[in-house]
C-alpha cells in the first residue's frame, strides 16, 4: 500500500524511496535533454532562475566546485593584468632575473624582452644602439646588452695577476704561513664576537622580534636613558611626562645672538644658501637694501626676477617657520651689517600683515612678547630714522585707521620709521604702486627694490601668472631641487618673462611713458609762458620772494593735507568701478555658460540636464541678480554725489540679503563635484568646457575660477569700507552706517575665510594620506600641516663610548610630517618612471606620535656626525640628521613651537 502514497500530485510517490529516486533521475534526464536543445540565451535564463531559487549553502557548494575546477588563484598575472602593469613589475628585476623569467612561458618571454625594460639598463652604462629599431622589431636592446656584457674583459684575480702582474713582491713560504695563521686568528676573534653579540641580542629581544637586523628598526639597541627608563619602569604619569617634554625642549640649543656663541653660531664668513647677493655696485657697499619675500605671494618667482641688482633678497616659506627662525634667516642674510632700508613683501590686508602661517600680526597682538621681540630685533637691523633708514611693508596698511595705528605703534616700539602704501586692495596688487605714507623719499619704495616695469606687469596679471606657474613649478622644481631658493625662483621667473615676449611690451611702455612725460613738460612750459606774458611783474616779484625749499614744503603740505572729501569721493568711485567689473565677471558666467546650455536644452540637443544646470548655476545667478541691484543703487547715489551724501545705507541693505551668498558657499563643494562628474561622464559637456574655458571672452579663466570671484569680492568690500571710514569725519552722518556695515561684512568675511581654510586643510590632509602608503586616517577637526622635513635615519654602532666618539651608520631616509597635534614618521624612497628625467618620492608609513608625548634630544656636532637629533616616542625612537645646519635649526624651532602649543591646549 505504500506505493500508492503520493505527494503534490496523484503520480508522485511519497514514501517509496526507490520509486522516488527513479522518478527523480528520469526528470533530471528529461530536463538535461531539454537543456541540450536550448540556445545559449535560454540556458542562461534557466540558470539565472535556478540560482535565484537556491539557498546560501547551495550557492556556496557551487562556488566551491568552481574553485576546485577552474583554479582561479593560479592564473598567470601577465595574462590578466594590463600590459603596462606587468612591465612595471618586471622593471624591478635585474638583467639576470629577466633572462631567467624569459624561460618561464611565451607571454613572459614577450614581456621581458621589451625595449622599455632593457633600454635604461643599457643607457646607464653608456651602451647605445648603433641603429634605430623598426616598428615591428623588439628585443634589440636586450641583444645589445648581452653583446656588450659578453665583450667585457672579465678576469678573476689569478688570471689578472698572470696577465698584468702584481705590484707586490712575491712572498716566501714562511711569510705566507705566518699571514695565514694571522688571518685564522682574526677570523676566530670575529666569530667569537659575533656569537657573543647574538647571545646579547637574544636576551634583550622582545617576544615578537626575531633578533635579526630587522629588530633594529623596531627596538633601538641604545642604552636606556632616563626618559625611556622612567617610561618602562614607572609608567609615566601625565604630569611627569609633561615635565619631561618641557625639560627636553628647554635643553635644545637656542638661536645665537650677535655676540653669543651657542650650538648654532652664525657662520658670518660663509655664504648662506638661501640668500642672493650681488655686490657689483659699490654704492650699496656701506648700507645696502634688503628685501624679504613670502612664498605665499602669487607668482613670487616673477617678483624675485623683478629685483634690482645689488639688493639682498630672501625668499622664505610662509608655512613651517616661526618668528625666531625667520629672524635667524635675516641675520644670516645680513651677515652682521645694517641696511639702509628693509622691504617686507608679504600677504595681508588693510588691517594686519600675514607674515607667517599662524602669525597674522595686527594692532591686537602686536604687544605679545614673541611678536614684540621680533619687531624690536628687526628694527635693530635698519639704520636709524635720522640716517634715512626705513622699513617698507608692501601691504595696504595705509588704507585704514587700524593699519595706520599699527604702523604708528611699530614706529614707537622699534624707533624705526615704518611706511606702507595707501592704495586700496581691490583684487590685485596694484596698491603697491600707489602713494606711500611718510615723508617724500628720493624715490618710491618700489623703485628702490624692483624694476618697476616688470613689477607693474606682474601686478596686472597676477592671477593668470599664478595659474601658469603652477605647471611650470611642477616641471622645473625637481630639476632645481639642489639649487638655492632665490636662484631657482629667479630662473623660473626669467623663463616666464622670456616666454611671454615681455621685452617688446616693456620697450613700448617705456617709449609711451617718455612721450607722456615730454607732453607734460611742454604743457607746463606753455602755461608758464602764458602766465609770464600776462603778469610779468607779479610773476617776477613772486618768484624772487619764493625760496625753492619753501616751495617744496608748500607742495608737501598740500599733498599731506588733501581734502578728505576728495579722498572719500575717490574711494566711492573705486567702489563703483570695482563693483561694475565684478558684475561683468558674473555676467560672463551667465552669457558664456548658462545661456548656451539652456538654449541647447530647449532645442532637444541637451548638453546638460535641467537638474544639473540648476545645481551648478542657480546660486551664482541669484548672486548676479543681487549685485546688479546693489550696482544700480550705487549708481543712483553717485549721480549727484556731494560731500554730505551717504553710501552706508546701501551697504546695510546689501548686508541684509547675504543669505544668497551663504547658500552659494554651502553648496560650492556640491557644485564642484557635480561639475567634475558631468565632465567625466558627458563628452558633450567636456567639449563645451574645452571650447569656452580660458578664452578671451572669459578673461583667460575657467568656469571653476570664475566661480571663486564671490569669495574674493568680500575681502575687497571690507578693504573699501575701511578706507571709506578712514576718510569719513566723525561728525559725518554716514560714519555710523559705514561702521555698522564694516563690522557686518567683516564678520561674514571671517566666516568665508574659515570655510576656505577648512576646505584647504581637508584637501591637504587627503593629499598626504594619498601619497603615504599605509597611512591611517588623518582627517580630524582643526588639524593642519605645519612643515615637512627630509632627514636621514641613523643607527649608533656602539653606545658604550662617549658622544664625541660614537659612530653612526645611515640606515634609510625619512620624511617627517609635522602637524599641529602629531608627528607622522614615514620612510622615503625614490621612484623612477621610464623615459622621464625627474624622479618621484614615495613614502611608507612608519609611526605617528602625539606631540605632547614626544621628547626631543640634541646630539652635539662631533668629528663623526653633524646636524643630528633624537626623537623619543612612547615606544620607539629615531636618530635623525638633516643635510644642512640651517635645516636642523629651523626644524627644531618649528617643532619646539608646535609642542609648546599642543601642551597649552
């Protein structure tokens, strides 16, 4: 009766296993027959349906079956990877290994005989092919290498002795026997010392280290110092560890003053690598002029090339220096002498000077001990005011009340005359060519240090030159790596000037200036002649009464006491003109980009979708609408402008609608990501940008660069408002509105600066994390890079002897990345790309140490070591040495300042 029990249907057995098995096999055979008759597409659909119904265990069974049958893990990499990756892997093999690899398989033979692998090996020995290989010929360089090697004269010492003879006389049998016994004794002593050394290493090695030479990289063989012993035995308390860190900082060598002699004496008779001097002119021998240039200046290479001969110049890095280290550079440049004038060409605005990273110096922080000490010592390098000495700050501090107060405080603090330009900074560095504060010098400060024609050309095309020099620096900086900073900057600047064909432009400008001066003189002569003909007696009497010195004093008084109303009108005119140019730049975005994209969208030939157009351009179009209204209001006020008219109300109305700019800045990263994604995925949009970016219509700017203009404009607004308030009397009706608008826009500008700084620091950290292999996540709030220092890691051979007699061996190269809260240690290597002259540096992560747990110890210079120091971490230590003495001092100075700042938090 069991055979009649069924399941799911009347003809499927339920409990009879044999019948059930037989029926299952029949159905499997039937399905297999159908499967054989199906097409490939039908079979794929069937397998897809079956796999969807399988459980995880069944799918795992299929995966295991495939892994056993196909053996994917044993596939030849040269047949799977792209050819250039396989060639890159084979490029690390030496010629002998390449020849052995060619015998593995036909694909390996084809790859290992490529010319790109063998040509560098031949060229390194100076072996060049006597002919040019054809397109279909390969292996020519390998055959040439083998032919050159086989033709070399290889002789073992015995054969060389038989052919060429020996320099020594033949020894007797007794002498040879004594020499062999001596060698045997020496070998025995060496073996005993090696065995004893291995036993010592085995006793002190940690359980996870093998005790070989690799252990030296993980655990130092140095005798434990007080700091390490305390860490190992006591387990340092935070307060005790802080005291140790501070004590190690106090023990570091300090910068020597002029009369002192510390660990870093000023080598006055040596030429410093960072200074460019030209003593051809004897007029500058007694008291030369000195110029300090910040690397933050856009296209600073062009500025360096504009410096006149005979000027002592120093180009310093804006980041990675302290005020103490900057004074050190100035001292070495001046070589113990005073200067007639000192120019500081740095970044800044009308209220403060951005001298170094983290040192924006203004009236608020001038009296800090470190800042005050810096300016007092700086003033000591300049001749006194009675001797005509002065310090020229190329920052528009004369265009605001806060800036003029800052200059006044500096003059009183140092006893040296400080001057700055009074021009308003509106998007370029044209303010340095304007009038300067102070008494009338024999020549303007710009003409003292620079060739004015070149400097004027640089200030006119600053943004364009900076974009151009980014690619120039990338190509030329590796070639000038060993040159001095000033020399390499001058070379790059001169190359750029030459490629711009500036000679003809400058000659034409000089001719035009000479013609203009001649016409002005002719006009003056005609006017004086007319006056003399009209009133000859009065003119003669007045000329006889006037003294030349009195005339100069009167002219100076008129210049210094210019009517404030006229200056105020000039500032308002500059405001209107700069706003008109700003609106024109925004209209370029609308006319060149938005209008064609929308026209293509409406004509069913869309380049971008309506959603992408809205994401990229909606905020900038709203800004354009807002600023056009602001421009119209300014024009209405200036049509009938008078001394009593007000413009502050217009700014207050504009400031109440700044939420439009807030939306733009918040969405700016999304706009850039959308633009980049569309550029990569839509060929039509990529071609559209290629046609319109960096053309004459767009002022040689690209779309992302045009979208940066709103952030720059707020700095101009603040500078213009400060200049307007400077020339607005206290009793004027517009004084209160201008002050309120200034504070409002200044607060908003600080918000923009903070946002830009956060984006810049994030990009910088991402770039470091990308280039350092194995680097942990660096993105943390308020973290930023201070300095990168290349050093050599050393290993002490014997620490039982004193410091002055210790020997060190160079183990590898390191790069130290100093952040404001941590120190990242990485090994540094060199990567060579075929057919490229320059090499690239590669970095491998080793460790990171928090600054508040880092101890620094100086190693005095000796006969066997120079410029060395020790970095103690909680678990490891590194003996490092810099290439130059200046690098060591600058690095320790910055590191000390960073550690002290982290301890204060």
